[in-house]
């Protein structure tokens, strides 16, 4: 069994309304892609944001890349973790290249390296260098999302967190982006955690599934294992109905 | 702080042993106030003092507080006003008794000018002569057919018509008229008798007879220099030379020259002194329009500029400090909004006990007025940055400072600039009121022009102030285009 990139043990999280995560225990394999699948309100996005310390657990321990989430200099630690989100969240006042390289420049990386890395990522994501100077509002939704993924991978993170980055795209753009993403992910061999409500997307991109419902993990394991032996009726329905 | 400033001033003063002694002369913001203060100022200059003029101070309270707090050394006050408005007495005691009461504030009245600018009843001289009327009693008893119409204010004031009825036994109820129209109505014969101030320039201009107050009903409003008690005795005695130098008829004539004769108050003041054999060193200020325009504009820009820079720094920092906490930002914006609702003149007046008069309180007031638009726009803009963008800024590993510096502030810049622009234009307009507390600027000619009924003078302040506001607006627009990416400018810049 490969080492775990992310480990949750006995994790609870509540907001004002009540429990969002209830006794979560997980071990996500290093070097693989894990999909966390659930409906809206299942707590999947909260789970993701516990992994980069945006939220802190009320109870339980979380280890990421072999160490607990640090209390000090959290933002420096976060730079080792890539992050992309639905709608991309590009900075509207920065052009494409500045969006991708902002963090690298603030980290005082060598500028030749920054330029080269940015070019290479854009190329891999099928973004023409003509787009470098363009502001986000002039890009299509698919282009924005590709820039968002380049930004997430710029600092060569060991862990990539994806919060439904493909959800808002039209089907054609989405399928094209899956292929570009898979190729780049494999080239970078980055451990990936993908949050999605779409079981097809999960099966297409992930090796490992976590099925979440009402803040409780229904089943967690390699894709074929989950498909072969659904732990309960919910998982069974999710797999069969949505794929029908 | 003020003690420190005072010490510094004292040291500077001691290092110039040969400099002339400085006397600060204030004036109220109406024609007679300007004229008499100018007489005092020219007299002191003639006697070799270095005179600083703080003219057009906005009303009795501001003048009195300024004197009490040593911001000015002398201004012209009326015994009736002192008794009623300052000392809250029901009658007007003689000057010696007034001075006893004033001693606690360390101010004193010098000898009065010799005239009494009180309420009075007046009618056309020709008509009065024809009917043989010279006293108020005459119209009560002998001439019931006369049309008595008085100003609305006089009709209501306790020391106006109601008291007059009690003193003289009028059994008619008079009509009311707008004071500004009463003179023309007298002239046209539409009315026969109305209330006036006894030294109004209109008395001369319209050939009026001021009826004798034979039952001594109207309180005395004798004009006299009010000075700080600790003023050197030789300064006081210099000013005291003016005691009993002007009677009612002369004062009417002088006021008429300023109000209707097109003569500047400086020149009339020189003429008054010339009657005493004093040739004023200063003379008039004609031909200095451009110089004073430049000076006033620079002072105006300095007042608004300093206030605006302070408000930008404070407003943006405060906005950054509170925008994350909803209740806190709401209360801060609420308080800033409350400050804005205080009428400017009231705010300026309230600050006199704290900051005195002049530049410092004026800048403070402008600062407070500029704060709200900047603070509110900063808070709103920072709090309404797209939540997806703000989540990304945290999640990709920007520090709190970097989030502000590279994401939140640049995105809020258009709205903040719009706030600064609003604040700048408000400031430039409001700063014209700073003249009321002696801070100068483009309000100076406006206040003076209003007091002296001189439209030309008003325009000398109003036109440059309006131009300045327009130029500021244009300059900010150009600046925004320069620093803000165009696609961020349109919605955010206008929405707030």
C-alpha cells in the first residue's frame, strides 16, 4: 500500500447550522487522484478546505504530506499545495501571465525559471502565448479554467486540490479539458484530490473514490473496489443511476 | 500640543526682539462689523503695531469664543448682544457692570463708539415732517391712520413688537413684511412705519426719520471694542481713542457709503480716521485682486489638500482594519456618516474651545467631512470583492498583507478613488466656510462680499472655487484612467 498524501482521523467540523463533517477517517494515496463525490451540502468542499488549512477541524487530526497542518506561516506552507476552483477565480486586474506567475514572483523564484515554467504550462494546457497579456474577462470559460490550472501547478506542488473546476464548463470544453489535464497531471506526477458531484467525472479522472453524504463518509477505496462492492444502497444507486 | 505650539511661538517671538508687537483684530461677518474692525486695525497699524486681520468670523459666539481663547485680541461687540446672547441677562446694564460680569472670561469692553445700533421705528422724513411726528408716542396716540408694518422677526421677538405694545400701549396689530422689502415699501408709500436698525445705511439712502424712543423701551446696542483684559495697556489706550467718535447719523452715513456708495470698507475706515487727523498707512487694497486671488487659492488648496491626504490615510487604513468585521464596519461607517450630518458651521463652532480658530480647526473639520466617502467606499469595495477570488487568494498561499496589497486593494482602487474624488469636491466646497473661523481661502472674499453686499467680491471667491472643483473632478478622472485598467473602471467606479 502506497504512503498516504492526506490522512484524516476522527475529524469533526461544525458551522453554526450543525455538523458538516461527522467523524471522518480517511487515507488518500500518494501519487494518485482521489475523487470526493457527493451532493451539494454533503460537506465535500469543506473536506477539501480542511486539507489546506482554510478551515480548521473542531476535533480530530489531519496530516497532509506527512505532517500536521502548521499553525505558523500557514500561507508559506500552502504554496506547496495547488488549488483550483469552479469559475477559476482569476484575479480580474491581472493579465493571464501575471495571474499564473504572481505567487512565483512573490516567492522570489528565478525569473528565467518563472518565464520558462509559465510557457511550458500554458503550452501543455493548450493556451497560446498570444493570450499572455490578456485580461481574464476576455477569455472563454474554458480558457479561464485552464489558466486557473496553470496557476495551481506553477510552484510544482506535490498536492493539487481541485474544487469542481470542470463543473461550470459546457460538455465539449469539459471533455477537451479532461484530456489536457490528465496529460499534464501525469507529466507532473502530482497527487490530486478532486471534489465533484459528477460520478462520471470521478470515474474518468480518479483512481480512488470517497463517497460523502451528509458529512458522513459512505465508502472510501480504489475505484474498482467501490464499483465491485458498493458499501450501501446509496453508493449503489449513485453508481448505477447516474451512469445509466 | 497647543501648549507646545505656544512655547514654540514664544521662542520664535523672543528671537525677534525688534519685531513690532502683534495684535490680532477679529470682525463679525456684517458690514458694520467689518468697517469698525478695520478702523481699529488701521489705527493700530498707524501706532506701529503689526496687525493681523481675522475678519468675517461667523457670528457672535465664534467671535466671543475666539477672543476668550486668545485667538484674537479685539473685535467690535454690542452691549445689548453681550447682555442677552453671552451673559443671558434680561436687561442691558451699563458698561462698568458689564465689565464686572465679563471679568471671569478675562475680556473687557473699552469705551463705546458713541452710537446706538438698536431696533428702532422709522418713517420717511418728508412724511414725518408733514405730520409733525418725531417720537414713537406720536404715532400711538395721534396718528391711528398710519400703516405700521414690521418685519416677521420683529413681530415675534420678545424685545420687539410684544414689548413695544406693553411699553407704549399700541392697540393695533401690525402687518408683517420681509425686512429686505420694507425700505422699498416705505419709499413707495405702501407702508408708513417699519422697524429698522438705527444705524442702517438705508436711513441715509432712503431719507428716513428714526423715531425717538421716548419711553426708553429698546435696549441699547452700543458698539464698543471688546478686548482681552491682559492686552498691554498701551494697546488698549490706543484703541480707546475711538471712544465717542461716531454718532448715529455719522454711522448711518458710513454704512451707506459701504453698502450703496461703492466705496470699500477699507477706504471708509481711512476716511473715519482722517477725521481724527490720522492718515492711515495701509490705505486701500484695490488693484490687488490677482494677488489676493492667488493667495486665497493657495490657502484653499492647502486647507483641502492637507485634510484630504489625512482623510485618505485614515479612511483607507480604518477601512482595512474594520471591513472583515461586519458589525464593526457598519458602526464605523455609521459614525462617519453622523459626523457628516453636523452642519459645517456648527462643527466649526463646536471645535473652537478645543482647537481655537484658524487653520487647524478648519483642516480638522474638512478632514472629518472627507472621511465618510473614502471610508465607506473602502469598506464596501473591500467587503464586496468576489468571494471566489478572495477564497483563491487565501488558498493559493498569499499572506494577509499580500492578499491586501496584490488582490483586495487593486480591485478596490476604482471605488476608493471615486470616494476620494467625492471627498475632494466636497472639501473644496466646504472649505469656503473656513473663512468664518478665520482660516482664509476662497471663502474670504465670499464672506466679505456677503457681509458688504458686494456681488463682485462674492464672485471673486465663488468662481475660482467652482473652477477648482471642476478641475479636481477632471484631474481625478484622468488619474483614474492612468492607474486603473479600463475594464475595472466602469462598473465599480460608478456604482459606489
